[in-house]
C-alpha cells in the first residue's frame, strides 16, 4: 500500500493542507455525512458511464465492480454514522467536483477521456485524504479509512488506464490541465467544509 500511496502523492499536484485536516477534525459529523454522499456519487458516476458506453466491455466490467465497492463503502459509512448518532441528510455540494469538470470537452472521444481523468483525480485525492486523516482519528474511524486505501488507489489506476485506452495516445497534457485546476480547488480557501473542499477561510 505504501507504494500505491507514493504513486498517488507523485501524481497529485499538492498534498492536503494542514488547515483542512484541522477543519475536518472539528467537523467530523459533516465529514462523515459528506463522505457518504461522495461514495454514493462515485457509484452513480460509474453507473452513468456504464449506461453511456455500452460498447466498451473493459469499461463496463471496471465500472460495475467500482459501483459495487462504492455502494458498499456508502453502507459502511452509514453504519458508522448510526453508531455515532449522526443523521444522514442533504448537504450542499463542494465546489470541487463541478470545478474540476469545467474543462471537460463536450464531444466524444475527448469527453470520455476527460471524464475518466477527473474520476482518477477524485479517487486519488480521496485516497490521499483518507491516509492524511487516519493518524488523527479515533481507532474505529482510522481503521475504516485505512481499509479504504487499497480500493481507492485501484480505482484511481483503473480510471487512468481507461482514459489512456480511450484516448489511444498519451494523455499527459490533458491530465496536466485537470491537475492544475485541482491544485487551486485544494489549496485556495473555501467557504464551506466538505470532504473535497479547500481549507476554510
């Protein structure tokens, strides 16, 4: 797992700011609620890709497995919340995902390539944040977040490989476009705390 984390740290443009860690520890109920939303959205994204690209058997198999795993994680987060008396409810979304998707091209095959790159970045950032948070959390939550690292790292790798296959050529320039945007979303001050927000102002 250490090698996978090193790969993710090399891939991402920056590490999570220490101030965001402080925000998370001060708002663990919100962190858990938003984490549940993130797992549900990840499953939804995978299913959407399955519906749109029915002629891509490799993508179908990867996204089917990913959707099942994300929904299982969603159930696990809900179970932890229930034990802690945290009620699952609606939250306004962070700027992160919408901001990251802004450069996505409107037509295929560019659209598919870009959506898959975005998926890879989100999974990589989730993995990086689970690892960054774990040392500061109680044993139950820390163990749970560490248990997610392997699957999140694999999801990142799957998305990136699918993007390369869809492009049929190097995607370094497109990846750089999205990573540059991701750096700003992670490092610049935010107005609300979410799992993928920047540090609070």
